[in-house]
C-alpha cells in the first residue's frame, strides 16, 4: 500500500502546478472580463447619446424645428457655462427635457463626479483625461460629448431639421476626444463642438454617434476618418 504517509499538505510541485493553472485561467478570463466591462460602458455611453438625441427632438418640437446652438468657443471654463450664449447652448438647454441638470448648475462636488465616472448624461464612463482636470470656475471643462459643429454653420440663421437632407446619415452628437492617448488626437480636447477631426476612439478603437433622426450607433475610428459609413457631417454641401 502506497501513499503520502504523514503528509497532509501539498508538495512544491503540486503548488506550482496549481499556480500555473490559475495563471493560465487568469490570462484567458481577464481579457474577457475587460471586454465585457467595456461593452457595458459603451452601452451606457450609447444610452446617454440617445437621451441627448431625444432631448434634441423635443427641443426642436418646441422651437419650430430649430436645433440647439453649439455654444461659444472651443475651450470653456466652468465659470463660463452660465454666461452669455452658453446659457442657450445644447449642454444647458437640452438636459431638462430628460430630467437632467444643465451643466451650468453643476456645483464643485458634481464637477468632481463628472470626471470620476459620474452617472449623468454628461459623462461617458469610458472617458479618460491626459490633461489636468479640476472643478474650479477657472478650470477648463473637458466635455465627453460634442455637437456636430457643422450644424451651426449657418448662424445667425438657426439650423432646422427640415434643412438637413439626410437626417439618418448626419451626426448630431458624438463622443469627443478627451485624451492625447487616443488615435490621431486633436489639438483641442474635450470641446463642446466637434466633427470628424475630433471624434473619439475610446470605445475599443471606436466611438458612439447619435444622428439627427435620433438613432445611435458605434463606428470604428478608422472607418469614420475614411468615411466608410458615408456620414454627412456638413449637410450644407
């Protein structure tokens, strides 16, 4: 009769085998968990953009088919969001339509949450920042989403939905770049208005886009840059 007489523990070789098996399983499962987590965050981001799209439709219904304004400047400070033309910009005028707070009403605590995966329609859960961020009135706002800047091209004549020939292919809102580590980063990060040159790649090499007709989809960054989907950024052309 054979056996490990008097031994109640594992041998060194057995421990090493167990550790090796755990390491192999971890190497297989961790990427799967990471992909599942990003898929959930991408879905949450798409939900945010759908809400922006819904709010824009309701806004246009109230304002004789006019789409919301993009707002002033490319770089805005927190203290500027409640001043002048910013008060009528999309990031302030649309949120109340979906029971969300306008950006200018966010206090210091809410601004901090904004950069720490705060669960609001203003925040993409996958967004990350390579530049310093802060919550003071003098700090820059790094928007996670932007409105298509071409839809403001005819101002001071407001853009109406009826002026857009193909609403299904015309982006209205998009994930905007917030980090220098993204593909082909823009020189302007976190802007409130953008188009193809500033679209994000943070969702596994792609971005979510909400169109003028209200539907939302995910697109690979390289496809958007080459315009493989046939997107119409400037409906006035």
